[in-house]
């Protein structure tokens, strides 16, 4: 845990003193769950990007294109279906995955460019 995460105040709220203490206690409890989910999402995304970095290196080593439109379309379709099953807005899930895919492609382009520079 870093100093920044140790300094995080889970009870920080501009509502303190303005709402019933029982409501504030429940609000903080639910927010604590949200904070745990957010932390999990960050660590899961970090793991995902470690894996996609490996994919980027494989693509660069074998001179494959950074993007794979068929794979991306299949992933979007799969994620939309998962979102529907989870009762999450599929359009939101698609936007989220598109953002991640664009970052992955950017990383793959950087890896490919750096790999090409080493070959020169």
C-alpha cells in the first residue's frame, strides 16, 4: 500500500453533519463496498494490461498488425451479452471496452514502433 492509499479517508463527505447519522453510517458502508470494488477493478485492469503487453510484444516480434478488428468485434459482442446477463447497460459496457481496446491498440503501436527501431 502506498502513502497515497494509506491517506485515503473513506469517511470523507461533504454531507457529514447534514444528514441523519444512521443514514450517514449506511451511506459510508455502501461507499466502502464501492471503494473495494474500485480497487479490485484497478488491479484487474493492471493484470489485463500486463497480458495485452505480452500480446503486443508477440505481434511486434512476428510483424502482426497492432489491431485485430475481427477479435475486437467478437469481444464487443461477447461483452454486450455478458452485460445483458449482468443487468448492465450493454451500450455502457461497449463504450468501456472500446476505451480499453483503443488504449491496448495504442500500446501495441508503441511496442511495434519501438521493436522496429531496435531492428534498424
